[in-house]
C-alpha cells in the first residue's frame, strides 16, 4: 500500500517548470489548478486501495500529460523497487513523452535526491533505472502488445488510449499480474462518437466525476470500473 505522501506538495517541492517553481495549486487565477487535486489524490491514494482500473476521458490541453509525468515521478521517487510502464500505441509517441515530459523533469529538478539514475544501470529513452531500485519503462505497444511482453510492473499507464489496438489490451494488462497495487490507468480523447473508448467509458456510469478545466469549453472526466 502506498504511503500518505502528498503528490502535489512533492511535485511543487522537487521540480521546476520552464525554469520556475512548479506550481499546481497557486493563489493566482492563472495558477489555480484545483480541479486536478482530486485526480492527483485518486491516482496516488485511492487506486491502490480499490484496485480497479481507472478510465480518464479528457479534452485537449487540460494538462493531463504533465499530470501523468508528475505522478510517474512521484511513484518512482518515493517507493523502492516500484516499476512503472508508460504505454502508448506507437513508439514515436512513447519517445515524445520521454523527451518532452520525463527528461525535462529529470534535467530541471530542484532536488537532486529524487529520480537519481542508477550508476552503470540502464538509462535511455525506453528504460530508466533509479538508485532506489525502481524502473520506468516507456514503450509503444505495437500490435498485440508484442513490444512489452516479459515486463512486470506495479503501475500501468496507457496514454492515447483511443488509438490502442483492442486485441492488445489483455496482453498489456497481464504485466500487472504480480502487482499488489494493481494501478491501471487509461486516458485519452475519443475521436468519434461511438468509438470503443467512448463506449467503454459510457459503460461505467457509476463513480463518475467531471472537472471543469481552465480551458473554456473543455472538461476532464474520469470513472473506475465496478
């Protein structure tokens, strides 16, 4: 079970954004991301307890990619031997996440004691090993999930879920077989009405929360499967 370490305070204390302190819950209107508070707390505190998949449906430009990167940093920094897989449908999407989200957190962190790469370990675009024994895998899944077979993790994050091959999902989820926390997060933006992603979300009507985002006309919604 994960400890009660506040993920928002952790992010604001240890990382910078564009050369400035990372502020998630600021006092200024343009810095007030309070709609993200419950989502941060759910991914860190609630999911390990309920052990149910989380499905996030979102509009564009609601800071979810940044949020996911922060949550990954939280996991691999605070818990020893805690392995995470960030999975995208295509390898170039995974590489972009590594280059533009995880590497900047590493490069511009304000606390040198978090996310410390393992000396003489593996640290590249797709596998990042840390001194506390944790590992972050960043992969495109490919057809049938072939690119991630053999990986075993405690937390699985499937981004751009609307583009995943339906036949690959069971193979992807198998990497959580030995996880005690069963953190399984899927997020994306449905492209078409009636898509598989939209139907999966609509079929889970209970326990649904809708957050207004800062961007006009967008919202961020999530549910977890019963």
